[in-house]
């Protein structure tokens, strides 16, 4: 099964109008590697401007509410992201799970809401260092996946990002064997749940991916691309990661 590599930047709470030239430069890099699907999930305030500058990259949001509208001060619906120019959304990022108490059920509802609005979805799972050290990382992540993956999930609109929490923004990455073990366990769980479509679903690795380690990470079996935080903010650091996936 050939799965097109997917490389997505998560700008988190970074980026002002002054950073739009980086969106354009990354979009140009994406256009020169059409074999890779490239995206940038920018702050919501930048989505419409980034959508104008995006070149060969898609623009996504970093979260959405599970409801379409209502009394939810400060929240954004998936339709709002779509109308602003997003075509994708991240759901279940560990920073949302930790800082906003999002449960697996919330994440599943958000994924369905994004899909209903016509957005594609990156659904994040990953274990803490405590769980990794306890030797329970694989069963923990598989349970999180089982509970976060909504009914009707399909490879055409949803991809998984395995992001060990202890590797996000820390400069640490697991060994290639640890990444391979987790991705193969996720693949088996997806096939069990979704049948043939589970083999088509992309599984990204995320957590301190950079220009120096991307090529090695992307050669690991069942790693279909990356979700990249810090290194996605500038074309100098994100461009080589895109190129490593090509
Ligand atoms: C992320 O936030 O999804 C992430 C992987 O961050 P970083 O690449 O900075 O570790």
C-alpha cells in the first residue's frame, strides 16, 4: 500500500501578519514537492490571510468545537474555520487535552464536527513520560486511539498523529525502534477496526522532528509523514523536512 506522505506544521500560538512571507515560502517549497502533501495549521486569526498566501500547502486550524454554534465564548466551530479558508483541522493535540481537559470522547466529537463541515482531520494520540517509563505506552495509546477515533472514520478524511508528550517541544525523540513499535501497533489496531481502510489511513509521527532527524524518521515502517511544531515556523527549518519526505 503506497500512502502519500503528509507533512504538517503546527504553529500553535505563534504567527502574526508579519509571518505571512513564511507561509508563502513554505507554500512554494510544497509546490516544488508535489509528491508530498504539505499543510500549515496556523492560529485562527491567520487562516484567511494564510489561505491567500498558501501556494502548494493547505491551511488548517488547530482545534474546533464539537458544536456548530451556540453559547461557547472564545470557541470556533469547524464551519467557521472552513469559511475562513481552512481545509483541515487538528483535534486532540496533547496541549488541548492537558490545558483544556479534553477527553477522548470530546476528541471524537470534534473530529466528527470537522468532517461534517468538510474539513480533513489530524487526530493526535500519545503517552506521557510517566506512562512510557511504566512500560504501558502501547496499550495506553491504543486505548486512547480506540476511544478518540469516531464511528465512520475513514482514511480519505482522517489521519492519525502519534505524538509522545515527552517529545513535544523537548528536543527528545524516541528511538526508531520505539517509533516502529508504536506505529505498527497503531496500524494493526486501525486494520482491526476499519478493515482495508485501516491500511490506507496515514499515521504521522510528531515530537521534535527537525531537519536533522526527519529523513531517518520517515524511513520507519508505517510512518507516513510528520506533525511538526517548532521546526515548521520557518522555511529554513521546515523546507528540509518537506524535502526529506519526498
Ligand atoms: C507539536 O506540537 O505537534 C509538535 C510536534 O511540536 P514540536 O515539533 O515542536 O515538538
